[in-house]
């Protein structure tokens, strides 16, 4: 079922998500809804790389992450239950991030280049994996959501904020608005 994505300034995005003790049918249904909602959101030059449950108003440690970021025609996702970063590289990189909960606004954010993650799958099995580059960035972004942090919290300078135009081009954010303080 396609659900409404919670956007700023909704205060639910600042809630800390709760650990999932047991994966039942309601958690599996939520994960399926998250995937369907993300795929429905894809449009023009933008696509949903991932979604945290809190973005659907469900404060649970659950996220879905697209398996292939290069080919958005592929519709497969990995579901992570209670994901946790167990190790992050000291090496960081700044790059542009956006968020389905912050429509039309992008920011340059510094993140670890490589991470090691521990989570469970929907069958309750523990999974461990490493991610780097864009995949690492996406997972860090989603885990931040579970702590009530949005990517704008990491943006320190106004010149690192952008808006997207109808052609998919990023332009410096106009006006004195400060989306970080508005939520």
C-alpha cells in the first residue's frame, strides 16, 4: 500500500525509533509498504534510494535500501531491521544528499566513506556487511533518521544548501530560510 511520506516540519521526524523485538506480519507489511511508497515517489530526475519507517510515521528501527542505485529500473530493495553501524572509516567525503522527507532541498554532507553494518533481515537472521561510497552514505542517512536526525542537521554552511529545478539541476538555495531551524 502506498502511504504518505512525512515531511518537514513534522516533529515525528525528530523522534527516536524503537528497536524491533520480533518481526511479525505487521513489520513485513510495513516493509512492503515502504518499498511500494518509495517506488511510487520516483519521478523525473529524482529517485528514492531508501526509506526509514519513521518517514511513514512509524518510529521503528526499520529501513529499506535500493539494491541498485545505478539502474532505477531495477526495483529490488534490501530490508534492514535494527541496523547499526559497528565500524566507520576515519576517511570522510562531502557529497550532495537529498531526502524524501525534505522535498526539493539538497545539502552537501560529510560522511564516512566506508562502514560496517550489523542488522537483521525479515526472517530474523543476523546479517553483517560492508558498504562504501554512495551505499555507505545512504545507510548512514537512514540510520540517522532512526535517531531523529535529518541530513540538514549536518549542513553547516548556507552555501552547502541547494534546491532542484524542474530540469533536475541543483541551484543554490534562495532566500534567508533555514530549514534546520524550522523543524
